[in-house]
C-alpha cells in the first residue's frame, strides 16, 4: 500500500498543542465501513482540513452579478474573484510562521481526493484523503516544480501565422512564437472565429477538446469550450472515447445499455462472498484505478484484491504481463499472445458445448442467436472447429490448459472479466462480445458473484455501490451542427474533407475543417501514428489551444492561450458513484498571465456579441454557487437534504448517502427476463445481432468471431518487426499530465520512458538493464530506457503511453521521438467499420540497443518566443 503522506518542502514545526494541518479532528473523520453492505445514512459534513477555508462573500442574488464584458472587464472580474478568494477567516487549521502562512486545503483530481499544504505560491506537502485506503502516488507530481515545469506563461501566436495570416502551414510544430497582450490576442482570435464562420460555415470549426484536464465541475475545459462554441453557432463534434471506443458501440447492440457495465457492475463485497473463480482477461492492474473521470475518494481495488487473496478466491490471469494482477492474489498466469483473447474464449466455449457443460436453459430463455454462434464455434458453419488445439496455435496457451480451465469455470461460481485494454486493438469489439457470450454459456449472468464484468481494474468506479443523483454540471447548450466523427478519426477528418467513413451502419460525410479549437486535451498523447497526425495538423487554416503546458498539441497550434491549472482556481469537485462533493479552493496563485477557460471565453463572447448568453450574468463565484444550489435542490427533491453553499464551502466537503446496495449485474433480468427485458431488439442478450449482420461488415460480422489482425505475433508483419508492443496506461502520471512532475521523472530510465523487455529478447539483442534502446517500425522510432524483466511474455515489450512527444528534429515529420512516446509507432486504423475505435494498445516493433551519441533534450523546454516590445 502506498504511504498516505508524501512530503516535499516541510512546513514549519508544529506548535505545542496544535494539530498538524493535514490531520482531521478525530470526531469529524468518517471511518470507511467494514466489508458488507454499509447502512444508508444522511449526508455528513466532513470537516477535515477543509475548515481552513474562508467563508465566502456571497451575493444574495447571483444572477444580478455584473456581466463580464470584454477581455478587460472579464479579467477584472477574475481579479475580483481572486481578491475574494484571498479573504479567509481565522481557523485552527492555519499554521503560521513569522515569514508566511501555511494552509491545508482539500482538492479533487482525476487521480483522487487529496489535501495540499501551501503557502499560496507553492505546494509544500500532499496528503491522501483520510478515507482513502490506498491513495494514489500521482499526488506527488504536484510537488516541487510539477506545476511550473513547461508552463505557457503568456498568450502566444505562431510567428508564421501572425505574419502571413491563416492558412495551411507545415511549419506547425517547429515555428517560433510571438507573445502578445491578452486584449490584442483575443481581438485577433475573435476576428478569425468570425471569418471562418462567415466564409466557411459553422461546421468548419472542429471543437475537439477531448481530454481529461481538470476534474472540477465548473472549470471543465470541454464543457466550457463546447458551451462557448454552441453560443456562437455550433461546431463539428465527436462521439465516444479513446478509452472505450469499441465498447461504447458494440455493447448497446448486445446488451442494450452501456451504463450498467460501469455503474451497476457486481460489487466487490458480493464477489468476495460468492465467487469461486475470477478469469481476468487483460487483468485488473491497480495502477489503472488510480484515475477515474471526475475523481475518486476511496481507491478500493487493492483492498478488495487483498481480501480476495486472504479468502483464497481463485484468479486466472490471461495477459502477456504477469503484473496485471498483484502477486498477493496468487493468480494462475496464462501469458497469452497479445490480441488473441477472443480465440481463447472461443475454445473455452467449444469445451463447454462439446462436453455438455453449457447452460442451455439460460441460453434459450435469456439470449438470442446462440445457435448461430454455437455453429461457428463447433465448425458447422465454416468447417473449422474452434477447439483448444486450434486456439493453442494462435494464443500460445496449450490445449490442455484451456480445457482444464473451461471445466473449472463450469464447476463453480465464475466471474469473467474483460479489461478495457482488450478493446483498444484491431477488432476490439470481439473480445467484449465474446466475453459476454462466454459468461452466457456458463449461465451465470445475474447470479451473485458470477457472470460478466468489464472495467474492473480499468477505472476505480467499477464494482462499487451506486450513489444516486446527478452531479453539478455546467450546461453546454444546443449544438445546431449535425456533423460529427467518432473521436479517434480526427486525422481522417482533417485530411479527407468531403469523403465518407462508415460508422455503426451510417455513412458520415467529413466536413472541410478550417479551424480546430482545443481546450483541455492533448491528442499528441492519446492519438495514434503521430507522424500522420502531424501532417493532418498542417491542413487547417488555424489551430487554437488552451493549455497550461507546452505540450505537443500546444506546439502545433497557431494561437496558444495560457490557462490555470486545477490548483490555481476555485471549483467544485465530484465523481460519479464516489459519494463525496468537494470544495476546491485555489491553493496557489495563477502563474504569470494564466487565466481560466471561463475568463478567456467570456472575453471572446463579448467580442462576438454573446456575452450574456455565455456568462448568464455570472462570474466564477456566482456560477459555483448556482451549480451547487441546483445540485442541492435536486437532492432535496429526493429527500436528501444538503447544506447550503456557504456551509458546504466552509466545511470543505460533504458525503452523500449511498444506497447501501451491493449490485449483481443483470440480477432483475435473470429472475424475470419478460418483466425486466433488456433494451435490445429481442429484449435478450444478443449473441447474434440481426442489426449488425445487416450492416454487412466483414470486420465485424453478426456474431463474435476470431478475426486475424494485421499486426500480431502470428502475422506477416512480425517477420520484419518480431516484437509485440503493448502500450498500456502509465503508473506515474495521468496520461501525459504532469509528466514533468517529480514522481513521473523518478521512474524514467536515463531520462527516458522505460520499456520492459523479456530477458531472452534482451539477450538476443545485446541489451542490458538500463540501456538506451531504439524502438522502431515503418511508422516511426523512439528512444526508451530498457528494463529487463520476466514479468512480460517472450516476444512482448511494454512501453506505457504518456511520455511527452519530443521529435529530435521538429521540422521533420517522421523524426525520432527522444522521450519514448509509443504513439509514434502505433497504427491509426479503427477497430472496425462498426465502432471506428482507437487501436493504440498493440503494434509490432523491433528494439535495438542505442549506439549513437546520447541526445540531451528537455521535453519541457518552451519553444522560442519573442515579445512585441
């Protein structure tokens, strides 16, 4: 378990009789409930370190607050807000010295709830939340220079764009920048937005803004930008996510709803009580659960797995990496060939069918199309039985092991889980669909501790009790533009205007994008084939980015606007199913000229004549109170009284009542499939989908199937690039966020992202632990630091995502990445024509020991800039 406190610069020594600022009063600390259903309780004001917050000066009529007008007035409003934020009443939590005042304040990030000790300029220490049994170590990245390294300090416009005007330009990514005053920058940007809409129409603007950014409910960058773009005419949008792009399309066809898999998944206490065997395809790596959209207070996977290990619950891990389950659970490791899980599942079903172990009664009453799938598995439809011997040649798992596992699965209560990682690959729809089918064949869906799960170990909010009710949310308004893309098809969008792509039975015509507006994300982290993305980003007339840091995306923008980090502004934090709502007071002053997204967009709104529509006459303080009070009224109407805004903000956090219910996924459907039908065409689980079959996709037929990917260890590409690269989630940062933080930097090998390689593969290439290596294929190359370990399967290397894209020559598209970003190597093909999801998890590469001169580079060094003075 990670320590609950990570101290950077020490605060002054504790005064006699004074409680350390990170310690909550014992009477006010909420103790996590023991295993089993916790009793429902009313919301509690949790007065932890948050009581050091000031009592706000609240307007009695928020809607009457002055409307921010113009960049100057919007900035004045922001400055007034900052002045109000500095007014804090005395508190027993304030530790003062002769030189400065130290405060401990609550905060919520996507990686969890924590508390920071600050002097108003720097974060001095970080503490996990007292209710968190396993706090995330990612908190440590805000210490030291973590919030300063690589920052955008002033508005900047690319020199070539400023000199020559809007238009396609291959100098994006290598040009100098000119720093300008805020007013001048916003004047220029407003004029360009107006020009694009007037000359090319509203759909010529792509409102990308895909990314995690802040966990705050108001300063949610995507919501702020989309609200602004909707106020000014609309924009071409995107659907789905990079995380679960295939799942989000296939599951509604098969189960009728997606939400249940995430928020009504079988809970861990139920699993601990009833389950005999967990078969984890892709594993349940606790590092992935350190992050959750909106944040999480209690990281419960590690304690749950520890309890499972003590109970003796059996785990079988199907993964090319042994540590995708903690060693403490004693899992049986089946080191499968990456990307072949569907073939193994088919062979397991073959054993169940051929040995009469399948639950035919459940199949008849709760599924449709199972006979079509059975004919395929048994070889009736194509002459090729999908038996264990067939699967052995594909998966690398011997036939006897597969047969034994199938029999074990049928002999007790078995939970089949599929990680999100498996669907981020070619034909990623198939392992999810086939995992559901395998659980159906066992007949255990809807039984306590049995059935199917998707996302255990992928996010922290899977397998925990549901907390009813909506969260505070900034309304985005209505987008009148109908054009959209699946989110991972951005390169197609920018390079193929007027052409069509297939998606989920539709033909989507790609609009001609002239302006890309991005806030709160980094496609040069999460997109695939970065050389292709670089070419695509030369095509628009204008690229606008809001960013705290000089990321790869910011360096490819024409207009870069410096925004505050989450610790530099006031907000409200809450995550779905978390049960906590946090006041998030500003902990440190904004760096240099950074402004929040709201202030920037309010200034643009005034210039474009929509200030009233965008701001509704509210500044930040008024918006926070408005969102909270609307949230409070909604819960009050459900019989859940909550404190008013002033009391909430003074207390720092509240805890909502959960249902006390421990779910079993699809329990009602199992007991009464007619009374509780699924929202599918048949009302049942669709193991054969007439709808999908009618699409006629050869890359996603009407039932789950083994479809050989272009890139895998058994394919032709492996003859040239013999190692399968697994690009999984990092353990030291959130995606690419805070890669320059101290915790992330400590994990580097010779200053580069570590790549794990099996000892046999390393020896064959003359690679030793700690060597710099070159990872390469036809799409690109990257330098990484070797970690030689038998925790990865032979023939597999593991290079996590998130290292900052750092081309050796920014002016050359295919230039080697000096920091080890795997997305210079991955393919930009979609999962299939059905979902068009991201396939960035797997690709084929080779690795060689780096023998050249070591290139000294600082990925966080800002680009060259010049002022206008």
